[in-house]
């Protein structure tokens, strides 16, 4: 899964915050969404006093990479769970055996 549209336009901490909250809305369950929303809020608060523009850009780049990794991981886990459920419903061992 590629980053959400607009990732390349994120330049400020507020834009990053909004982008990451949009990513959270793409996650499959309310529990997972709330977990990552909480993590985004905490991280935003921890770094809110950062004033070095180079460091801010590093944080933005890394946060987008991390969000992309999480989205890919969740997508892969869901695909695996779906394959497992389909195999169970069909009574096949499939590739998971």
C-alpha cells in the first residue's frame, strides 16, 4: 500500500498531524485506529517545541515512512487473515498449512 495521496505535500507539523490522522482512519478497526491516533497525538505533543527546520523535516519524513510501514503491515495481516478464513470456510489447507 502506497502512502496516502498528499504525503509529498506535507511540510509542516500541523500538515503531518492531519495526514497521520487520515492514515489512522484507513485502519481496519476502531481499536487499532484509536491506538495509533493516541500515538500520533503523543508524538505531536513531544515534538511540539522543536524549532529546527531541518530536524522538523527529518521527523516528517520518518513519520510518513513509519505510517507507510504500518499501513503495509496491517494490509498484509488482513490479507493473511482473509486467506486463512477463506481456507477454513472452504475446508482447504491451502498455502497456510
